[in-house]
C-alpha cells in the first residue's frame, strides 16, 4: 500500500503523522510506503521530511506551490503500491482507519473506499458550510457522496490512471471514479482535532470555486469515457 499525504506548511505535523502511519500499517500484507508531497512549504516542512530518514518515507517536493489537488496528483504518480490511500497533512485524519478500509475494499471488490467522518472536530461554521456544500454538490453532479471533504480514501492504483487533474480534483475523486465505471463505497472514519498549525481553507476561499467545480464535474461525468472499454489479452 502507498499512503499519499499532501502537505503545505505542516512542519509540526509531518513527523508525528509519518510515525502514526508506520505504526498503523505494520501488519499490512505486502508492506507499505509513505509518499509525502511537500507543496513548496515555507516553514521548514521540506527540511523536516529530509531529516526524518524513515525507510518507508519517499518524499516528493514541488518547486512551486500548486495546491492540494496537484500535490495529491503528484503523490498518485509517485505511488507504487497496488492500493493507494490518501490522508490530509494536518493530522486530523486517523491512519488507524486505513487497515479496515483496505480490508473492506478487498473483501467487497470495490475500487475505492471513501471516508465519512463519524464526528467532525471542526467549528460550527465549517460543519454547517460543509453540509450545505455536500448537498449542493450532490444536486449538481447527480452523484451522492456523504462527505466529499473527507481526505481519507483507499483506491485501487489502476483506477487512478485516467483521473483528470484540476484544482479541486481531490474533493471530487469518488464522483470522477464512478463516472469512469469504478465502484465506490463509503466507510465511517475517525476525525481528530488539529494538533498544531492553521487550516488552509475557509468558506471564503472555497465557496465560489467549489460551485464552478460542481458544474465542471457534472459536464465531465456526462462525457467521461468508461475505463472498462479496453479488453486486455495476455501474450
């Protein structure tokens, strides 16, 4: 399994998060790797990643700040595991959820298991705005995703080959996968308070972009070419 973490100015979180992931995935069959993508942080995150020296850690460094979706896409490109998990870099996602999500994906033959935060540790404004955004998103795209903002996912790596990369992609990944014919199931996950640092998102810098993205994803879902179009033969 490959675990992809986008990180921007998370110098106080990345070391703890890497240690937690390693502890959670110790018994995962086939081993694991941790791909932290530093999105041109200015607080020493890159230096911390270089100093960690964990054998499972394979950091990727952006030369310029490109945003969370670009960092996730870079992580997908670097990942080598059969299954690719994602976690946010702020430590609010719990790596202990990953083994059960992987087990469920394999048991049910799903291409993606996406998290639903059981009890959100955010303030009231963020919880309410997220609830409204989720319902608007479902209405416009025609696809139901209970918690599109949850960063915890486990995805079959082959399903990621044709996912379009755009700013905001990470929030629409389940819908993009379904549009291509892949199966997605939801799984309740833990959510934790941010230990340190500050959130990079708020209502102001996500509202209008998110509305535009919903219409773009609706267009894509209706025009997407399904992944099962190709029949491969050995030899």
